[in-house]
C-alpha cells in the first residue's frame, strides 16, 4: 500500500509518499516553511501544495502537533488557536481533494517506530518522545500506540515542560549539550516514575545527534534513538492513513 504522509511542525510542513509496509519514503520529502501564526485556511493551501507537488490522488495521513479526537483537532499549543475544534480531515480534504486521516504527530512517529523502526517487535511498554519545536509524547504497549500530551506537563513555575526541554529551547538559549541533557534527564526521570517504560525512543531531528546528549540522560529504561529520525512523522502518518480506513 502507498499513502502520502504529511508531518505538520511548528516551523515547517513536510510530506512524501510512503510504502506503508516498510515505512520507506518513495520520493524525496517536500518541505515548506510555515509561520506558527498561519491560520487554518492558509495552512490548508500549503497542504494542498504538497499534495499537488506529488500529483497525489490517494489516501493522505496528516500528523498534527496537538490532541486529536477522531478527525477533530482539540489543542494547538504551537500553532494558530483557530485550529482548536477544527475538523482537520474536512479542512485538509477540501484542500487536497483526497481522503484524509488525522493523527497526533508524536503518535504518528510512534506508529512508524513500533511497526518498522526502533521498537519493531518489542511487546513491552515503550515511551516515545519527539523533540523539536515542542515535545511530543506517546506510549506503546504490545505494539499499540496511545497518544499522550506529556510535553505539557506542568514544570518549573507551572509552565509546560516543553518550554524547558524542547530541542528548540536548546537552540534558542544556546544551551550546551550537557546542560540540555541534564534537563532531559530530569524530565525523563519524572516520565519514568509516572509511566514505568521498559524502552524509551527519542525522535525528532535532534535524534541524529543522540551521541552528544544520551550520555547525560541515564534512564532506568533502555534508551534508543528513533531509526526514522525526523522522517518518522511522515512515515507513521502515511501508515495511519491506511490503518484508519
């Protein structure tokens, strides 16, 4: 099966057609930078441009950085507030002329990693974190992925944890790998006490540099970088488009 996977991030939208049995991208991903204040109708046009770029007429899976109920977007912490309570499948379906399935972006990455990546064949409890503009989280048990919103766990001073541990924070504040790794260590320690995972997978673009910060985390669980790196959201969204039929 083939599907177009699209990953909506806080700074860019990325998409590519995917072989959903392997998770392999069938073409070079197409990336369009976006403004976090971009309203839904404008972002829908960008999604339409990505589908048009690949001349796509089949199923589309879209990973969105927020809580998703069915096809409805319920939270939008790092994008325009008008996305809240928006039916993403209808919005993006009109823009592309295709059937659209919606999934949380971190859950999409989790689907890819558990099906074909770092969690392949593991039936225990897995925590997956995607580190980028914010912090995406999901939990998997016996291969079944459950979306979470633990990046918004109240942290120091009551702010969302992602304001301290997202990859974007390290870049913005020019934190050393040691200092940022220490922040991740503290955050992951809380996650371990809450969820007791046996495996932790860290994804997002920064996972390509895991050798620079994994040594500072030292979790109880086994720690692995995502095999799909920052392409996991694209691959998993495409897989979800097929699964959600």
